[in-house]
């Protein structure tokens, strides 16, 4: 098989959560353990950092990977889903994994695929671990796919665990209360391994404290250690002043990630860096600052309040659950534009009515859908949106909608594409 044939095989042969939803989710680690055992347990051959959370885990993963590689560590990065190329999930020092490796790995593992029938995600996790071991990385930053306790990535023994936040997402799989969701995500906390929590309510802190205590895991809350003393947006960058709670020392940072929700992620990242330093990792402050100013270049991170053209401004954002959409709406409130055009597509298993209720009624809407079975069809989306007081037209796919929005927009307007990672991934850049 060539590379495209290999990827087609993986997409069509294996149950894929991003395409079909809950039916692809395997509620135990048996397959992942079997796959990795057959590969001589590659996950034991490199150090790692494990990151979970409802929102922000992708941003924190990329910020941390950029910081580690800028400090001279050969750094693996595993994230999901991808936007354009399957290999975005598996990077070393920002470079996509080799096509030849994807082909070779798949051919080696095909007999076991036939035997145990793993999911797409289980295979990609094993593939990432095998690649990182082969590449002899110093450390791998591993983003949880879904939840934590039963996520395929949860067979690693990391140096540090990070949970960014807890919000409403995947309730059909993780639980119908925030307490239950928190318990699932707390499943990545390991024995005697420090854990950083980005933000949590008092009730959720009780849960995290209890789990951490049971594992003798030192726990720290990022928002208790530092806070944002000031910030401004400047040419698609964030200029941020961070104050340390205990000493009231102020440090200034520049982020090339423009979304204001990155302020919370920065606070989480800085506490993670502090904990890693306590463990002996060499992460000089000047190096971390430089890395944070070039996260997109260092790691290939895209789709988070990303401006892809101007006059009119066209922005992509993968926010898709209620918390993520609330952050987008807050960003819109702080953004100057003449008129707002929103291209939106959602998937069926999200809280569609809650997401739509958050959106501004003064915008022009372009309803569409990604080319995956999980996508909510544009006609149903339009009907739901009309009940929420939103009006617009239906388009077969995102690029047709984008072309229409740009043609209708004045040069001072804002065109936003949002609602689904998969929708953003289909935008032709």
C-alpha cells in the first residue's frame, strides 16, 4: 500500500469516533494494552506528560511541546483529531511523522487488527507511542482523546498530569453531571505523580483533592498560583501580564495564539512548567517566553481564533461545545467589525440547543455540515437555529458557504467559521 491507501484503510476499516461517535468508543484499555504489548511496550521507552480537560487541552499541549522543544528536548506531541493530514496527530519537534512509518506500522499491525478489531483511536495511540520510541524522543506530550480514565492514552506513566478544566461535553459517555465528568478526567492522576488543575469549582476541587490524596499525588491549582494582571490584543497576538500570587511579581508574555481563552491556558501552562522545573526539567524562563511567541510555527497548531485573511477578516475556530462557544462569543464581544457572518456546522451528539442559544442574533448565518456521518445536516441545524432566533441560508459544504459569506461581506466585516473541528478542517486555505 502507498500512503493514501494506508490512510484510507485506517479510516474505513476501523471504527472512528470522529466519524460515527459513541459506537467507536471502547470502554476499557484491553485493546491498547494488547497492541502495545505486541510492539514491545513502546510507551515505557520515553518520558511523558499527560493532558486532559474539556477545553484547552490542545492549546496547553502545543504550548508545552513548543516550550520543551525550544529548551532542547526532542519532543513528541500526540493530539487529536487532525484538521488536514492524519499525521498532524503524531509529531516530533513539530514535524509530522514520516509517511513511510505510517505505512510500515499499519502493515506490521494488520494481523492484530483482524484479530482484536481495535478502534481507529486505539491504533493511532499505539502508532504514536511506537513512533516516539523509534525516534528516541526525550519526552512526549500526550493529549487525552476523550475523558481520561478509559482513554487509550491512559496506559502511560507520566512525569506530570494536567487537567485544564471540566465542562459539558460527551455526557453520553462520561456522565450526566460535572462531578461524574470530573471523576472520569481525574482518572489520569497517577500514583505519586504531580497533577496540575487549570481551573475548577469548589465542588470539583473536592473531587480532585480526594483522587489525588488516594494516589498520594501532589496537586496544585494553576489559578491559585498566578493570575492575569493585564492583557491586550495586538496584530493577532496576545500581550499578557502575569502576576504570581505569592510574590506579586509580574512577567510579560507574547502569545501568537490570539483567542482570549488562551489567557486561562497560559496560566495553566506556567504552573505546569513550574512543576516540571521542580522535577528537574531545564526550562529557562527566557526560552519559554520565546517559545510561547511562536507556538504555531514550532508545533503547527491551527484553528484557534486563527485569522486566515483580511478585508474582510476570516477567522477559524474549532470551538464546539457550550463552554467553547461561550469563549468564542466573549471574543466576538471584544472584536471590532461592521457586520458579523457566521458559518456554522455542528455534530449530532453535542448540546446543539445550548450552543445555538449562546450565539448572537444580529449575525448573518450560513448553515452547513462537515462530510462525516456524525454531522448534523444543515436543514436540521437551520430549524434548530430558527427556534433560537438565528436566521440564514443553507449551504452544501463549508467552502461554498465561505465563498458566499465573503462575497456578501464588506471589507470591515468579520466572517467566522466555527462549530466543529471537522468543519474547520475542510476549509480550503
